[in-house]
C-alpha cells in the first residue's frame, strides 16, 4: 500500500483544528482568563493549525481594537497552560490535550496589500490592455 505525500493538513487535522478553535473561542468569550488586557480586548481566532500528531495547536488570533497586538498575543501565551485546562472539558474526546501556541494573524494584512496592488494604476493599465486585445 503506497501513500501519496500530501502538502496540506489531513482531514483529521482540519476537523480537530476547527473543534479546538470553537472551544478556544467559547473560553475567551466567557471571560475565563483573568487578565486585564485579554478581558478588555475582543479577540478573533481565525484559524487553529494542528501538528500532525495533534499535540500542538497553533491559534492565529486577531486582537480587535487593541493598541498593541503583540502584547495581547504575549498575554495569551503566558496564560496558555491555564487556557489548556479550561478548554480540556470541551475536548475530552481527544487522547492528548494539545499544547497551545498563539500567533498574530497577518492574513488580513496580506489581503489588504494584495487588494491595493490590484487597484494600482499599473495593474489596471495592464488589465485594460488585455481587455482591448480580447475585443479585437
């Protein structure tokens, strides 16, 4: 039996990652983490990536309205063990409770940069030139 090498996460990793994201969101929404910075900041968890062995969960977060995003991520990482304990009830079907790592989600910044590039005069000129060639 040969296995093909896949470049992306498995279906299991994606499913467990979504379950972990949901459990983390509920824990943060209920205000169970006693930290002034975390309690006063709305935190969006856009994605949780699981390691292949499901022992490490990397959560990509976007602090909304916080003056210092890095400080919020640092606070979450400081409280990662506590959060792990609070989330364990919702994830009791897992054999091992994953270790949590929090990272700043920069995907929205990347989307903004791509959007600005697409709206730039140079790209618009090239797109209009392609449209002119197709009409001929």
